[in-house]
C-alpha cells in the first residue's frame, strides 16, 4: 500500500480538551500581549465609608490594554442553551471537592492561594490558560489545595461580582462561578455585571440564583472580600493575580511569574512537593 502510517501519538481526551480550551482564547491573546507582561497593580488602602462598598480598599494604578468587551467571548446563549465556558468549567472541575473558597482535598500537601479580581483581565488570562493544567496535574491528583481570595478593587462591577462569588461559595460552586465569569468578562466598570448577567453565570455554574441573590444582598457577602483584603495586607500583595504557594501548615511564598507561564507555577509547586 502506498503512503506511510502516521507515527504521531493520538491525543488523549484531556489533551484534546485542553487544546480546545486554548484555541478558544487564542484569538484574544494578541490583544492581551502587553497585559500578560504585567499584572494589574493596586494600592491597598482604607475602607470606603459607604456600607455597600466597605470592601473596596484599593486604587487602580495601571491600565489594562486590550480590555474591551468586543474583544471577549460574550455571555449570549448558544443553540444548546450554554454560554461560553460552561462546558469547559464543568469538565475541568468535575469530581473535585469544593468547600467555600477552597478547591481540592483537605489533606493535600501543598496550599496555593490565588488573589484575584473578577474584572482583572490578567486574572482572566491566568484562569483560562494556566489554571486548567494546574487543576489537572495537581488538584485532581490530590497534591494541591487551592483557595480563591477575591480582591474587588477595580470598581463597582468588581464588588457586585465579588459578592455574587461569595454567594456561589456558600453553595460550594465558587470555582465554577469564577471560571465561567472569566470566559464572559466584559469591559471594566462598563456596568456589564447586571442582575441578568449574574443570573446567566449562576445558571451556567450550577448555582441556585434565588438563594445566591439573597445572600449576595446580605452583609455576610462582604465578609469574604474583607477577609481577602486583610490577608492581602498581611502578605504584601499589591497586584492581581498574585499566586502564593507553600506546604500545608507552612509559610507561603509568592510566585513571580507571567499569568500564562504554567511552567513557572509548576516549578514552584514541584519545589514544595520536593520534586525540584
């Protein structure tokens, strides 16, 4: 028979899934080229007087080039009823235990803390391009437990999204909520985080919207945001995303890496695992 058989190994289901996810965001990478080389800077400061925004403790001091809503996948319904990120997030997190802000087994030997703002475009880069590999290689295998510390400092839409995320955490769906929201992230403080937008994200993340909406409107929804700010002050966090890693029960150290530099995050985690 003429011709030669391909010697290239077939991709696994996980590899195909990650390739599809990467392809989904590839069109946006050019717009984010500059943004990926710097993190969203902030200055942690005092709490605003108004109770509704008590958790805002930062001022944006850097721009976010390439952050227009038209550059991002929108939350429009597809023919199947799903919105961007719904399927990818569900597959990435399926079967992994969630408890509040935590993702992964409680006895995992390494702790990873993510400080992020749900409006931050660089945080979106980390979530869509680095997080899936870290979850697959370390969280799913029981080596790492992650926690999400929400710094809602960019403005009103960050606060609204942050309180909604706190409500999702009450239902142990925070990580689904955050990941789907990043897929559908809009232009900063454009008012896109409406009740209708949150409702779509909730449904895609498997969150009971009525229950979540009631919690998000309560004072209790501010507590996780205030706690995140306190912890950020403690560790000198001045940018998002900031990733800290450490052995369970031990000290945490910041990983100085580009949001999409998966190898740098893996190296830091492997070092904590004693594999470096």
